[in-house]
C-alpha cells in the first residue's frame, strides 16, 4: 500500500538525522585533550633528525632541548595557539636556544663611539693578537725568566705606562672605580679628603664619589658650592687630619654659565703648601689632545702629572682605547702603599687584560694610535669616507635616504660633544619595531631612532662588518609581523666563532 504522510516523514528524517550527526560523532571520537598530542621525550629522541643531534651534541643536552620543546608546545596550547607539528624542527630550535651564548658580538650602528652598554672601546687587532698569544698556554705572568723566581704581574704594563705618561710609577686594577677606592683606602682611611661640592658626581651604575669615600674609610670634606669653588676653599678646610685634596673630572656632564673652579696647577700647589697629597681622577683616560679632532679639550693624564698631581687615576676602556682597567700613575712614595694594600690582590687584573693593555700602550709609544686603535680611528675618520660608505649601503639595499647627522663620543667622555657624520635613514611605519627587529636579528644591530626613521651610522660600524650589516638589515626589512624565525643551530655556532 502507498505510504502514509507520517511514514514518509519518518523515512526522510532518519537518514537526514544520521547524516547530520556524522560530524558530531567524528568529533566525539577524537581525543578532547590536545596535550596528548605532545610526544614524550623518548619519542622525540627517536626522531631521525634528533638522533643526529644526539650524536653531535650529546644525550643530556639534547634531552634538555626536547623537554624545552615539549614545554613550549604546552605553553602554546594553553595560550590558544596551535601546537607544533614538525617536532624535529622544534627540538632543533630549542637546542639552539640552549646553546646561544648570552654575550654575543653586536654591530654598533648607533653613532655612539664609546657605547657603555655595548662594551665601550673595541680592542685593536694588535691587542687581540697579544691576548691570544698568552691565552692558550702558560706565560711569565708572575715569573722572572732571567732570575728564575717569582716576579710581579704589574711590571708587564708599568714600563709602557711610565713611558707614555711620564709618571714615576704605575699600577693596574680592574676598573677606575676600583682605582679610586684603592687610592682612598690606602692613603686616606680614617683621615679627611677635601673635594669641591661641584665634583661630587655620580657615574653610570650608581657609582657615587661620596659613597666610595665612605666605603674606603676616608672622611669627606665638601668645600665651595655646586657651581663655584675657589682654591681658598680648599686651603681653609685643610687641617691636621687632611690626607688629600681631590679633583674629579666631570666626564659625563658639564657645567656652564656662572661657574668657577680652580685649575690643576692651583690645586696641586695649594695641596703641597698644606703638606698633603693631590689626587686627580680623570676617568676618561685621554692620552692625546681631543681638540685636534674638532671637539672640546679633555684633560690628559700627562697634563695632570705636569700640573703637579701626585696620583692620577683613569679608565683603560674609554679614550685610551684598551681593555677595561683602572690605571693609577704618579710618584712612587704615593703608589707604594697602594701596592702593599690588602685590596690590591682583590682588585688585580688577569693576564689577558695586561696583554691587551701593554699592546695598546705600545701603539701610543709608536705614534700609531690613530691608525690602529678603533676608538681613535672612528673619531678621526673623514666625513667624505663616512658619506661614501653610507651611499654604498643605500645602493646595496635599494632603500633609505642619506642624511647629515651627529655622532657622540659617549662612554663618560667629552659630555655634550658630537662629531659630524652621515647616516642611512630607513623609513618605516613603526621605526621602533624595525629597530627591535635589527636588535634581535643575527647578528644583532643596534641603531638609533630619530625623526621617525631608523638611522645607521657608518662611523661606528667596524671595518669588515658591512656585509653582515647589510644582510641583517635585509632580513629585518623582509620579516613579517609574526617575527623572524631564529637561525639554525649550525648558523649560531658558526657565527659566534667567526666573530671571535
């Protein structure tokens, strides 16, 4: 018999409901927990590419990489992102992150020559060669080869310091802050040090002269005012408990307008008439007249000694252009107590520092500092050469605008002084984002953002770095907003060793 309307509806709904429920059934048959898709460490280690990594880098390190890859996948799922599917790539990437050194070479395109955050003065080729010559084996660091007995490590740099500065004696410690601490502790502990209020400075990292004085055990005697101090202020403050008159060069800021302070010769003469020593801290460590480069004159170490200073301290990695060190020069009666002080051993430098320092100072003795020391070469390079380099970058990249700009010496030297330069300006919808892409690339490039553009300054990009710089810029310009994939582990290790 023909079907009734009710039976026709049932016959149609049955298959329809079955077909409609098929996707639901398929979903219900799946595992609702996506965390179960993350392989175990043992499964990851069995993957062919990961097994190859074990053979090359060792089991324990690759296990750490596998665990890190799994943890990153969990974090991705919990944040709503899709879990990775190429686990071999994930383990390789995680292992690369584990092997990445935290201290890496950086291309300085900022135009700041002595960039404190980027390690200040780059070392010269001769300094690097001197370090390599003593780093791989034994050396006569504290051994007198002629006498066959124990010697002094400080003799290795003392002769060069005496020859370059004209000082009677010299010492080396690990930085200029340590030099100031040692001088005050050895010569003024429990006694008074007279200093102008205008020179109670703070330098980077919260290093404050008054606090260092307190730590050394010396008693601070402030004279004058913030902006004006006279030599009479020092002489009136001198007494039976006075050990030193102290002069601190303001190397990271300057005063202008209604200001006055006595000259070095005045202070030295007043100190000696009062029967006390004169200590000059000229942290920037200039050994040559910076005025010859078209910037302000920075007091040189030689000038301080010639003016009558008994002790002069300064940095090795600023205008001197060498390794980080605190250099102390002066007359032997004042330096001998420093040499015997217990702090001397705590503040001493190693063989690499002494080798680099000796090689750097020898360049001054030979009159080659402008040609061989990167700091002086960057300060003295011609504007025409800088512009030619910027235009070559523009031609290679096919983008950017060549502009005139100013470069800074930086690093607590020549405050407020700049040098003319030429830069390549890269326009961007978000200059800060482009600058970040350059910083997180390989190699990292540090530029500066100015006038809605990212500026690349050839003055501070070292010779031989142009090709690496241009490659890094191209990658930063091409990267998507999602970010740039990190390079492979082989690229990382190769880059690190090539840079050294």
